């Protein structure tokens, strides 16, 4: 009977064990570069005046290499075929601020089969971002709702900028879009 109690205790501890989100645990340095190269045209800024489709043209390779150098993996986790990522980049500001994006992808034959950006934070000073982004990433990986941390629900504490009342992520096209505004016709 004692053995069953010990096994149950160990199982409970294992279930509650903190997940390891260290990028180096899940990806070698070479793999980090390879994954960033795969996602940068989605998560990075596009050159001015370039359409979404044009982002993938070889003429923009050097631009996206520069974008990749500005981004860093802050967390990574693999669960089966799903890769969860958290990347950040410098944000325009008078003081040092960063913005983070959390998402997930599935790789098949070394190509992205599925890709989704689930949240983008407000720009924050690095210390604040580090705490809030990891808090959000942990909830995201565990499958918990992030709705309480969206701007409309966060009681003035800035966590998630997107999605919001106007913006959503379209998995089919792999880009952030504006929600259609309701049309009201005059009577």
C-alpha cells in the first residue's frame, strides 16, 4: 500500500513539474538559426511597400537576414510534432523596449506545414517583458486561455496587444488581419 502511495506522489510531482522552455534544451545553435530562417518572413517586419507574397522572393533574403539578427528566441518547447516558440525583437521607443511573439509550428520534411502566431505582447522594457512573456508562454504551452491577458480584459496591465477587438491571426494565410467592421445601413 505504501508503494502505491509513493508512486501516486511521484506521478503527481511529475505532472506538476515545471516544463523546460530553455531554447538550448530543444535546439542546437545550428537548429536555432534554421528555425529562425523559416519563421522570420512571418514574424519579422517586411520591407516597406512589399506585399505579403513578395516577402518570400529571394531578392529580400538579405533584408530578412538582418531581421533575423534582431530577433532572439526567448523560449522554445517541443511537444510531439508541435514546436512552441517565443521570439522577441527591439521595438521603436525612446527607451530600450522589446516586443515578443508567441506561436507554434509543425515541421514536415524540414518545411513548415502549420504555422500560427498566437499572441504578440505590447512593447515593454526588457525586465518587464521577460516576466510577462514567460508567464504567457507557460499558459500557452499548457493550453490555458490567454483571453484574461488581452487588453480588453487585463484591467490596464499590458500583456497582449494582439489579438484584440480589431486584429486576429489568420492561420490559413499566416498573417495578422483586421476583423471586418459591422456594416450599419442608414434607415
